């Protein structure tokens, strides 16, 4: 869960886009579209500035940007998915 006392929203947005820069999809399958949500106009402004910066650098941004809505926790098999998929050698 995001805690602004630990990490700023700007730092979170920077990390999000750095981690997802190579995963920008545009194949129309909504289950694979990157998305970022905001709770306030200030948060949306941080996102908009980052997107403008990326586009200025010639990057394509296919990330869905939307206000926070209802949240539903994923099924158990999706929890800690990466840790469950990584096989140690």
C-alpha cells in the first residue's frame, strides 16, 4: 500500500514509469494495459507532467490514467505473483 510518509507520490510515479517503460502495450487487450490511478488533482498533475516529459523525449505512453475508484483485491493465486513465479537456481 502506498504511504506518502515513506515515499513521495512523485517518486512513486517516476518508479512506475521507469519499470513500465518497456512494457507499454497497445494491442487493445484491456487486461494487459498499464494503469496508474490518482486520488487528487495534485497527484494527477504529477502524472501529467511525467507523461509530458516522456512524450517530449519521444516515448509512447499507452498507460491508462484514471481517478481511484472501487478496489477489489485479486484472488489468492495473484497475490505475491512474482515471488511465486520466480524459481531459484
